[in-house]
C-alpha cells in the first residue's frame, strides 16, 4: 500500500512539475524579454535563493524545456514571484555550453 501511495504521489508531482507555467511560455519558445539587468538579478536570485537549500545545478546540465519543469517545481519552494521566476529562467537559459 505504501508503494502505491508513493508511486501515485511521485506521478502527481512529476505531472505538475512538467506542466509549463503561463509566465514562461515566451521562454519556452526561446525568446527572452528580460533585460541584461534583469538577467543579472536572475543570477543573483538563483545563487542566493536556490543555493540556500541545495548545491546549485550547472545551468548547462539541462535544455530550456527541461528547465521549465524544474523551475515550475522549485520556484514555489523558493517563494519566487512570477517576475523573479522569469528572471532566473532567463538567466539559466542564457548560460551557454
């Protein structure tokens, strides 16, 4: 029974985290409307907010589509506003391999 509950919970979380947020729809198309200053703020937020709880992932470790799901799952935990969420996403996808 515990395994079924754990599997159902994991599946639910996975489905929710993979659903793109409306505010990142422009970002999923590969377009960024953030200014250089906002992207710099996104980097600061990424380092300070995300780094509080865990080791920072390498921005080049995932593609832009994968980052949408990751950001949608993690932004609420970091208590990011929609604007901050966009800035962090735009920073992450701006980092080149």
